[in-house]
């Protein structure tokens, strides 16, 4: 699960982040301004409130549809699905990332994927996210990186890899190790 792309699989495949809130953000801001400028109890206020509610519902429905479609594709392709056990509520307290994290709706996706996997006889495994993007998948060395470092070169083994793909490989490895 990432911020640039919605998810990166251990095979390097990326699922693009649809950014539903971002696409409707201007329309929502305009509708909310109309609502706040309308006089209380007027038909104009009721109409403006309906429009704001409609935009929020549209965003939520698109997120839910994306989560269902994407989780179905993932469950159909893989018998074992491994996610980081992220504390998303704590992550949303970072005001620089809160809007992006909320727009991605990881908890919804993980929950829906877990339900579909259970129905299909697949397994969903949650692993500790500690150092998954800092540790190199080839040599195991931990090299500190900032969130803005998207591609990194390991000074120990020379591996050059996208940070999210490296983390995806580490997450899969941790999931396999946790099964024994």
C-alpha cells in the first residue's frame, strides 16, 4: 500500500491510485461555499445541501466500487495476500498526509479483500510494517530513507529498486515467514 500508487505487488506490478477525492475536490469546495452562503431554511440551502451530500456519496461509492473490483482481481490471482498491519488512524494524524491517506481508504480495501479471500479459500496475512521500506530485500541491510526517496541504491549490495517494490518484496517475505 502506498501513496504514489494505490498498491505495489511483490512482482513489481503497481495498482494506480484513483484519487477519487482529488478529482471531485473543486466541485465539493464550490458546493460547500454555496451551502455556507445560503440563508438558513431557504430552498437554496436545501438544494445546496443535497448537492454536497451527493458529491460525498459519489466519492464514497466510487471508492467502494474500486475496492470491490480491485480486491476481486487480487483474490482471483493470488492464493496468499499479505498486507502491512498499518495503524492508519495514527498515520492520519500527520496533517501533510491525512487527506491522501483518507482518500486511499486502505482499511476498507483490506477488509473487503479479507472477506473475498475467505470466501475463495485464500489467506490474508497482516505483518508488522517495521522497516519494510528501510530494509533491503536482497542483503537485509537497513538503510534509512525519507518518504521522498522513491528510488534508492543500496550501498552494501548495489541493488537499485523502487522503494515500494522493495517494501512489497519484504512484506511478502515476512508473510511467508509468519506461516512457518
